[in-house]
C-alpha cells in the first residue's frame, strides 16, 4: 500500500475498533459518538475501495454477494425491525464495501493494521493495569457513565483505560484489564485475532514482542473463554511448527495438549467457584436463545429484539442482556441471517482437513467464527469486516461451475 492508502486504512480500522463496544461509544451522556465513528469508518472504507479500484469480482464472489444482498432484502421485508439505518449500514453497506475490498486486495495488510493498533492499546492497558488497577499508583482522572449492563459509573483514566469489571481470580482481586472496552471479552476479541495473525499470517519475521504483549494482555483480561481460545491457538502453533514425521510432534503435541486441558479445567474450576452467578446467567442466555430460535427458525424475532427473549428465560432479570453471539444471531435473524456465519465455518473446516497448504488461512476463519459465536459483537463493523474476510478466504480457488460442484459432491 502506498502512504495515502495506509493512512486511510489506519483511520478506518481505528474507528471500527472504537465503534466495537468501547466505553466511549457506550457513554450514556454521549449518544451520538457511535454514529460518528460508524460514519467516519464508512467514509474511509469507501475511499479505500475507490483507491484500490475494487469494483470487480470473480464469478463465485459475485454470486455470493448477490445471494447475500438477496437474503438481507428478504430479512428487511419479512423480518421484524430490520428495516432500519443501523442494519442497513452495518450489515449491508459495510459488508458490500468490505467484500469488494478484501476480494481484490490482500487481507494481511488490514489484519496487520488491526494488529498494530491493538498492540498500542495493549501496551497502554498493561501500563494502567499495573500502576492503576493493581498497585493504585495512578488515580482516575474522572468517571464515565457507562450504558452497558445497566447504567453505572466506571473509573476513567484519561479516556485511555477504564475500570469496568471487578474480578477475583486465583491470586488477584481487582479489575480485569478491559482497556478501552466495555468488558474483558470485548477486548479479547481483537487481541486473539491479532495474536493469530502474528503467529500464522504475518509474512515477515516473527514479531516476538507483539506475541509476548498479546499473551500477557490476554491473561490480564481474566476471561475463561479467551484462555480456551488462546490454548487452542497455541496448540495449533506447536502442531504446525513441528516437522510432519518428527518424534517431537508425537511427544510435544500430546504433552502440550494435556497441559492446555489441565490449565483450562483449573481456570474453569476457579471461575465456577468465584463466578457461579455469571455461569448461570450465561447458561440461561444460551438456553433462551435456543428456545427462541426453535420457535422462530426462519426470520427470528427481529433485529436486536432483546426484550423478545424474556419469555424464553428461566429467570427474569432486570436489564437482562445477552451473552452469546451465535445465540443472538439465530434468535434475532433466524436461519436467514445465521447461515452467513455458519456456512464459512463449515467450509473452512472442510478445507482445513482436505487442503493442508491452506490450514493457516482456514484456521483464521475457524477461530474468527468461534469468537463471533461466543461474543455479542455481530452488529459491529469490525465483525462485518471479519465475516467478509472469512467468505473471501473460503471462496479462494473455488468456482460454481457444474464440474466443480460435482467434485465437491464427491468429496462430501
């Protein structure tokens, strides 16, 4: 990328990150900031598409885009609440622009921008986590009225770091490292994507400093799911790094797997002991979403219709939200919306098994969809970009010719 494209790319990704459930956009006293960040990101994204001349698509990509637009049109007509500006911008306009961009350019350049920005955020967050949340050397500069999980005040450190979620885990009692985000899992989302990029997709020399910072930061989020995905990514790296038929692969991978499983079990037990209420809420959300989907399988109950889930919950909660990404996607948009998240995951697993030369790229698709399925982040532009990347990746080298479809059938 030339300098101008790179600058526009950084601005675009920065505003997408800021729009991704950060404390600033969830400030109850500043309700227009989310709209502004979305608009700025959309302008930059449009500029990138034009500057890269990304108005052409291969036949397979074109068919998928037409199918996507058709299903989104069906949702707006027959679904409830989908005919609104937020859905039109985040799901339709943003997807079309991202899909055009990543289908005609290298995805690595945008994932590197994401990683570079998240690295800076991680360094700042670790500084405040250590000297503010842990040792209390730095005092808050003020408070922010956060409209997330109810409305409450959180400590604000110069708009660079917020103390949002108290946690007691193992040897630590204080606040999770949520950086600028509304919860630890929201921060873990771009962290894990960036870590995967650095380990598997970064074409230049391995940036060990980035990997170390990401690893430490992920552990300071004190998020069980983040630990599980981190363990999976680490195991994938160990497996891919050892020679195909070497003795180390037969010894190191099982040993690493046992360590990872024991670690996750220990973390889960600690979570169960200290956060039993959180686990019960999460289980109730998953069950309610599943019941809702089974009762409304085609179009769901409507765009972000949180209150529509109440009748499916086992326990009524005040200001009840949602803690499952895929559950929300299926409950709100049914099969028509859910297929666009599930299909690339299934295709990626198939290609991961059958095409060894594509495992690094298919692994990114698999990890991305798993993260989106677990975290309530599907309405954000960053997720739209990731889904566009996933579709672009699983379609590479594929066509919709009769001969190709016949070959797929035989493989199945």
